[in-house]
């Protein structure tokens, strides 16, 4: 087969969809027999919403988000009062403070800067799409080892051997693919042990919802009944792999909140730390990494799922082009070059949140300063744009400001939006003048070359460019 993807989480499924859309034979191996119900990510940021829109998945995403909003309303937890624009280290960002003229937030607002969609909902959406595209999804199959033989990758599983031209590890933070291939994975060790759970609690009545800092850590209650998050600055847990017990969760809650709260039942629970590490390169021969396999960090700020979807969108069309023989393997080197800086930023973003969540006096003083800045228009706008991901782009050659940025979602002459023309996963060449646009609508560009992932590879403001120069520029892009 052309490509084997290890892991059927949202990143592995998104990558499989991209490869299958481009006509590549792809098999996904997943040790779980069904979608993991453990409570995880709960929101999509602007680049992820754009990516799903470019593949025709907006209706399914909007349906999931609407269902969640109805659930909030039914439980009396519908967002109200101040507009919620995210949080930084538990400091709420007031959406009413945001600068209305900020171009990034305005563009994101047109599609939604934030969508309340759970990881499980997104996985279900992507699994349906993958099966529609003919992806060979094999659940209940565990990858046990592999060897990069130069021309192919020989893979062993608990269901027998496989051979593929490429192997991509989307198998999470404890990635077997990353470890077996010997990727370097430097970073910073954990300071916290944290729990996120949906649990039945006795003795928590009357406690206010939202984020709270105490003398021993931080905790969150809500926004739905039974949801609790507690973080203690006590280093790593003794056993990361063991199931979270009622006694363990109860002990952490009591130590952080300072009340005799009893856990009478756990519906779903997970344990995590702020261990922050990143592979120095995302490719080693015929083995690649994406998502948590390539980078791990604390989940504060909700960046992990979105970062992984960005990896899949960037890698998908490139690996497909190489697998089809349309491009050399050098194209795959641009995957690390473009995605590694964004991953490094996310790691630092989460580290900064840990720094203002520590219970020591210096950290609490710093937290007060950051809270003051977050309460201003400039501060709230800065934090919101970073959380929404509207700043993200790639350092591509060329002078035009659109190059390396997401393409503007222009309405084209056939009445469809630019994003709708990307549903087939192919690149677009657009003449904005023939589409009836003035310079303002396309930021001065008269011609745009849009990559399959929706980012602008080349833009020109010149009308009288001769054919030879035009073809040279296009070929270079």
C-alpha cells in the first residue's frame, strides 16, 4: 500500500482523508475498537474551521456545535452575559473588549473564531468521511514494530505483517512510531499532575463555577454539571498509564479546593501533565510524525487538537504528491519547515500559562499583571487572536502580503466561495480581475495560486507580466 497511518484519532483520520482525496491508497491502524470516550478537547479554532470548510465538512461541524449549544442551554449553562473569547491560564478573555477593527478577528468571525465541538464529535465526522473516501480503517489492530528498508517500510502488527511505501505516526504523545524510529524529542519536564473528569460529586454544592487559583493549585468547575479539572504542582504522577480511580481524583480535589468533597462516581476521567516536548524533525526517511506524536504539551488553551489538524492538512497534499510521483521527496522537507515553528509557539504558549498558574507568590504577582493586561482592549485582542489562530501562516518566498497566508474566501464568478472550490483537494489558480474584484478585495493581487491546503503559494499584482515570466513564477511557486 502507499501509506499506513498509525492512529485513528482526529489527526490520523484527517490525514487519511487528505491522502484518499488525492487518490492515494491509505490504511489506518487503530488499536481501539471504537472512538475513545475519555473527555478531551472541546473546541475548534479558526484554522481548523477553515480546513474543514475547505473540505465540505462545515454542515457536519455546525450541526455538532449547535447540538452542544442546545445541551448547554438545557442544563442552564448557555453562554450569557460577557462574550467568552477563550482563556489564558484560567484568565477569562472578555469578547466585548476585542477590537472590532482587527482584521484577523474580523476574518475569523465570518466563519467562526471558535466552535464548541468535542474531539469525539470531530472523530465521528472524520471517520464517516474517511470511509466515504474508501480509506481502509482497521480497528482493533496494534502496530508493534517496523523497519524502514529504504524503498519501503516493513510493518509488524498483532494481526500480521504489512508493507507500505510510507508510515505516518499519528499515535499520540506516547507514540510507538516516534520512539521506534528514534526521533529526537527534547523539551521541558512536567511540573503538574492534573485531572479532567465528568464525575458525580457530593459536597461541591454552592461552589462557584469557572477557574479558581488556590494555595495548592488551580481548579475548574463546569461549564456543564459534573465537569471538574484540578491541577497540582507536585510533579509527575507515579503511573501515567493507570486508570484514574475515585480515590485518586477525590484526593486531588480535596487538596486543591480545600473542602471535603466526595467523588461518588466517574463517567470519564483523564490524567495529564505539562510535559512539553517536540520532535526536532517531523520526518526520518520514510517515517513521518503528526499531531501529538510530533509534539506534546499541556492542554491549557485548547491548542493541541487544532495544531494536529494543521499538521494533517499541511502534510496530506505533500505526501500525496510524492506518493503519486508528482513531486520529489524534497517537498516533504517543507512539512517540518512550515509546521515546526507553529508547534514550538504552542509549546511556549502552554508554558507561559503554567507560569502564571503556579501557587508561589512570584507567579501570583505575575498573574495579576497579566490579568490587568487581559482586561484592556489591546490585551484581550492579542490573547484572542493567538487563541483563535488567525496569526498563523508560513514563511514562503515572495513579497506579496498574501503569500503564506490563508486565501481570502472570495465569492467567485460561478457564485461559489473559494473554499467550495477546494473540496476536491486540488490547487487553484485565480484571476481576480476576471472574477470581478477590485484590488481591495484581494489585497492588491490580480492573480493567486492557492495550495490544496488553502494557503497562498504565489500572488501577483502585475497585469502586464509576460508569458515567460509568468510561467517561471508559477513553476517556482
